[in-house]
């Protein structure tokens, strides 16, 4: 089954194509420094880190202190992990982040 995204359009397709042709971390830094504000990039990075900590079964209190993320952000990431499109799960699996019990 093909995933049907709510955000799919020509411009998003072109953005993703651009991201997929980046060759290494240095190229990512150059591109994202230009395309995102510092706050936008930090927010995205924070959400991925929150997802990692949730997968490791850390508490909301721990995550809030560790990342500075609001409980609303933590809840949103948790909802995406449990009921979303499995994007976080895909990345965390590929990064080798195992669920802890």
C-alpha cells in the first residue's frame, strides 16, 4: 500500500528530492543552515530526540528536563509514535534505537 500524505504537493516533493540527494552530514548542515531558521531546525531536532527518549521509555518529567521540550510537544511526539504515519519509528529503527522496558 502506498502512503498518502496530507502534505503531498509539488513543492514538498521537490524539497524531499533535494534532501535525498545530500551526500553527507556537512552537506546537510549547509543546506539546512540556509533553508531553516535556527529555531526551526532546533525544534525538529528536539522532536526527534524526544521520540528517541520516548522509545527508551523515559518519563515525561525526565524528557522535559533533558530536552527542554514542553509537555505538549512530548505528547504530540508520543501521539505520532503511537498513532502516526510511522515516520519516527522508521528512523529510530534505522538508527538502532531500541525500545526499553
